[in-house]
C-alpha cells in the first residue's frame, strides 16, 4: 500500500512542480517569481523525502535538510536584493 | 502480516497521500489566485503543511515499517515552520515596495489593494528609523 501511496505522491508533486514552473515563467512581477522559486524548493524537498521513503534509505534527509536551509537563504537574499539593491550591507 | 503491520501501512500511506495532496493544493493556489498577496497564502500554508505531513509519514515509515527510530525529519519540519513565514513576509515586503515605487500595479481582486498606514508614513522599505526608536537594544 505504501508503494501506491508513494506513486500517488510522486504524481502530485510532479504536477505541483509543473504548476510552480508555469507561475515562474508567467508570473507578472518579480515577487511572483520569488514565491514560485520558494515553492519549488519546498516541493523539491518533498520529492527528496519521498525518494527516501521509496528507497527506504534515510541518507536522503541530509540533502533535504541542506536544501531547506539553502532555499530559505536564497529566497531572503533575492528579496533583500529587490528591497535594498544590495544583499549584505 | 500482523494487525499492527496493516495499521502502520494505512497510517503511513494516509500521511504520504495527505502531504502530497496539500503540496498540490498549495501549488494550485499559487497558479489560481488573482494577486500576489493572495497567491502567497498557497505556498506558505498549504505547501508547508503538506511537507510537514509527508515528513510525519516518513518518521512513521522508518519507525513502524523499518524499525529504525529517526527524528531528524522533525528537524526539517521545525526549520521549515520557522522560515516559511519569514520568507512570505519578505516577499510581501518586496510586493509593497514595488507597488510604492510604481514598478508593478495591483490588479482588481476581492482583497483589494493593501490598506494605507495610519500617520504620515508608508509601508516602510526605504524609511530611516524613527528618532525615538532605538536602532539596537545596546543603545537603550
């Protein structure tokens, strides 16, 4: 049963990533693109966690944790750049 | 297969399906909703909850199915629950700043434009600190 749930999860997350990509390409303003990239990072973390479940291997969580940190820093850096024209003042 | 085994499988599968569903709903909200301020609701709430559910499902899977106790998924969950509001706040500030600088315009939406700030200030992005506000706690 878990195998079917994992397949369903992969399908949902693939569709979610496609929707994020659509918003990233279309998004009228810069804020939309930042939000789309942030959501893509979260969905990518979910994909990595799901791969860890599918392969029954908990080494993948290190990658998920690193991506969670780097994605947040990337989002804040992009926002700071848009707000102040500089990242580290 | 024991009774606990089928129960564990149902619980883990339910958490995975719920998590993936919420992640999909959040991304659908990002596409569907009319303005950026409303679009932010999807990723910050639904997608974060979806990833939280999937991480709980992962904890259950490794605990009940594999017999390994691992809680570092909860670390990811905690970190995400702390950072998601901050990221959303920064994106909202970018949006307000660009509205103020007339670099983007708000289209018509049920929520309407952001309300004006009381007093003579605006939603501050370029403002200097007020004179009676300490810049740092060390200066008090």
